């Protein structure tokens, strides 16, 4: 790498859309836009529908928690057409870098400023109102009403901007959202007060207008802050990825390069105290690293040349050099952040239900307000009282709580799991996990530690050892790697090998078919009763050597199974290993149900049979031969050490490789399911109770604002209960 190929980081210049395009974990092109005015289900529908009309857009997903929309598109898409499509839907927008979470929260800053102005105006207007309520004469009353107007009008204009802007954008685009009735309520109350003041009326409601905005802003500000708090794990994770790193050039000089410029094959110099920006291979002889973020292990890890170090790992002592393996967008940190965001972006069954109900809100509440106005006018109470009752209906029925009911629980649940080292790749996984009644485990690397030790093979001839190592080099299976580690002979892999999932590896050389794998694959009749796992070497179907391994069960396996039993979840083990070896491990951990000698297709058939009886199945595995079964199950988990194909098939990933994470994740998912149901019941029940009261004229606009904001806070606080208490581990 030469200096001419790179540019040193400089100050941010004009935004270039192509620079903000990145590849997600599936290799699709994505770009993110901020939509700070999006607040409800109708906002989601409008934005996503507008973007779907742009040529080349393959998908769009609005995330209300982050106030962002992620647009998936092909290479031919006109990026400059995306922002106008969002604007035509009635929303402000600008392109953002989703990985850059270190900047100032402009939405929160605006909300706090508006809140301060509304609070100042409301407090002072309340003081003026005291004199009016105390029985002041008409001249004094009129003076205080005009003083209140001088404070209220600019305060309403300034503090109401978040609601007015969102409402106007929606109306201009020919639709409505939850801010439209709020804006109508505030403006009607203010206009009514101004009319009363100008005509010398007895009552003005400037205190109600400003206090109304104050409570609405309190609710929205706390909502925003709690959403940010719920996502703190993702943002903290993203901050672990340095924005720049030192690249070692071909001539030995160094140059600071931006994160986006780091490419596979580069050599980076990482000093003590710095974190790796990308996944890399260690070039230095050795180095000590803090891998707590990855494995949960607080003790320093000593790695040697050739070891892979993931992004986010911290160098503890002397500087080291590494070779970049993959770009930043595909690094461990980026993948984890994408997995965390999945719980917010995916539309689960409950969330789709809540969104549909919230979408119906606007027309229903406007009809209810209009009916209230007409009804009270027919009752002869006058325009003044009828308008106040209609305004109360508009405000008190705002579906903020319903819009928050499901996503805020999923965000908090994903954060709780992440803090325990469990990553959620699929947002629907939490919903499925709550219904799990059967957990199927693989054996090697899942129930066992995945570090087999050779116990038989010392008497094998050197030539056979060489052949075995050549075949084992083509496989990442734990037994193959253990065979290589125990071999007294080093040998390069065969040039052309084929791995058969769940069976072994074969290669054709000089007309001879060499195989390394289980007994059936190598043409050997397995009649042995010994407990260990066996790997056979054969040539043209003739058995030449047998390697036997012992693999200890994970120390926490029995505890995990006990935790699942307490949750009334059945367990079984499905393994391709020898039945005798499977039975020995099952006895050691206290597992009553197990099956050995299974091919990948057999595991799939067993899972489908269980699902046909109505059971929701969780598959926990880590290897290539587990991937079909993991996809066949309702939901799947894999340890962080799993093969790439196993990780790709998993809905949840246990980065700390603890089996106790399985009952813990199920317990959290069940608690999240209960909280979602509670939130939905509360949100619907709230509207059922308060709507008749507002129609009956029993609720003032001010009380309506307090009630609406309180309902949203109740939903959020209920979701935050997931952070409390312990679950089975």
C-alpha cells in the first residue's frame, strides 16, 4: 500500500451520498436518512410507501427509535431521488452515517429548548391568572389577559414547532398523523383564548395552552430519552470502533487513514490502549488483548501470530501489527450493531397489530371530536364549551402509548440480552422464543466444549498420519482440528477435497479415494461400545486407521438443562456422532432424550416431526451439519465460536459461549411477551376509559395532555422492568 493510494483524514466536507452507502451483513447496498419528524405508524407507512416508488429501491424500513429510515437499493439507483421521495411524503430528511452516533442529539436539544420556553411561559401565565381568579375587576382582568397573550403567543409558536411541523407536513402530503389533532387542539385553545381576550370575555385559557404544550413536551422528551437509553448498548458498541487507524505502508512509513478507507490486506499498527477498528489477523509474534466485549472474559487474552482478532478488541501492552481481513462494514462490531437494530426494524405479529390499530386512530378520533362538538352544540352549551370538549377528545386519545407498546419492549429486551452476551439477529426471534417448548441441542461444540483430545492414535504409521492430516486440513470440524493439533506430522492439505456435511472429507489421488470421517462414511461397521468420538481413515473403502477423541461436556451444561426444566421446556440432543459417545455425554449432563448417528437430513426430519405435533422448537448448534436443522426449527441459537454457516443460520448468537444463555434468553423472551401484552391491554384500555369521559365533558384540555403523556410514560416504564430482576441462567 502506497501513500498515493490513501488520503489522510480531513475535516468533513459537503455530504456525498455515495460515501454513505454501505453493505449490510447480507451484502445489500444500504443508505440511511434521518426523519426527525416521524413519530407514529402512519409516518412509517407514508415514508416506506413513498420510497418504494423510487426505481431501484428494494426495501425501506423506518426505525422510530432512531428516527431513521434505512433504504436498500441496487447499484443503478439514483441516490439523489431518495430524499425528495421522503420529502414528498411530508417529512424533513437528510442523509446520515448510521455508525456515527457520537454527535450531538439535535432532536433532544430542540425538545429541551421548547420544553424550557413552554415551562417559563406557563409558570408566569399561571401567576397572572391568580389575580384573575382572586376576583379582579374587569380592567385588571383584561390587562392580565393581554399580558398572558404576550407571553403565550410567542411561546406557543416556538414550543409547538415539533407538533406543528409534523402536522403541517402530514396535511400538505394529503394525510394525517397523531400530531394533527394535537396541533388542532393547541391552536384552537389559543385562538379561543385570544378571542375571549379581544372581546373582554371573562375567561381566557392561555395558561391551559402553554401548560398543555409543557406536558406534551415532557412526555415526548422523556419518550425520546428512554428510547435513547434503551439503545445505549448499541451506541456504546459503535463507539468502540475507532474512526481512524494507523496504516503501515510498503516503505515502512505510517499514515493515519479513516475507517471507511481501511481495506482487506492492509497492515495496521495498533498501539497499547487502542482498539482494533476492523477484524484482522495478528502479524506480530504475540500480543495481549482485552476481549471482554467478545467473550465476557475479564482476564487478558494472549494471542499469537496468525490468530484472528475482532474489531473492538483492545491492545493492552506493546504495539502490534495486524493484517485487515474485512472492511469496517462487515466487522464484528458492525455485525453486532446490525443484529441489535434488528429487534427495532422487524415487524413482529404484535407490532403489526399495534401499527394497524394506530393507523386507524386519526380518522376515528377526528370523527369522535367532530361528533363531540356537534353534540354539545345541539345540547345548547355554546361554542366555547363545545370546542373545549372537542379539543379534549383530540388530545386525550393520542395513540402514543399504543405506538410504543411493542417496539420499546423489544428494544429493551434486545439490550438486556446484549448485556448478557446474546445477540438478536432476527427481531421476530423474541416472539418465537417466548413460545418455545422443546430445545434440541447438537453435541460437539454445543453440549461439549468443542475441544476434543486425542486418546487413541499414537500407534498409527507416519504415512497414514500424513494422509489424515491432509484430509483434516480441508475441514473446520472440531475433530479435524483436534487431529491436526495432535499430529506428530505437518502436511499441507489435498489440492481437491470435498467435505460432506455430517460425514467427513474425501479426496481422489492417483486413482485412490481417501476418506476421513465417521464409520459409515468410511465403510466401517461401528460395533464399538467405547464412549469417545471416532474418526476413521479409509482408502477405497478399506479402513486403515481409527482416531478416538474425548470431548468433555461444558461445565454449565447440567445447570442449563435444569434451568430449562424449571421453565417447563423439554430437551433433547441430536448428534451425528456415534450412539455410544452421544449416550455417554447425555448421561454425564443428565439429558434423558438423545439420538446419535444422525445425518443432517435426519435432524431436519426430527425437528419437523416435533413441530408437526404443535411444539415450538429451538435448535442450538454450531456446525455446518447443524445449519439445515437450525433453519428448519422455529428459532435457533449458536455459540459465537460456530462456523460461519452456523452463525448465518442462527437467530440468536451467544458471544460468551455459555449454555446457561439458553434458559436465560427464553426467560427474557417470555417476560418481554408478558410486558407486550400488558402494554397493549393498557393502551387499548386507556382509550376505552378516557374517550367517554372526554366526550362527556369531564376532562379539560390540560388534564387531557397530562393523561396522554402519562399513558406513554407508563408503557415505557413498564418496558424498562425488563432491566430489573434476574432470569434463569
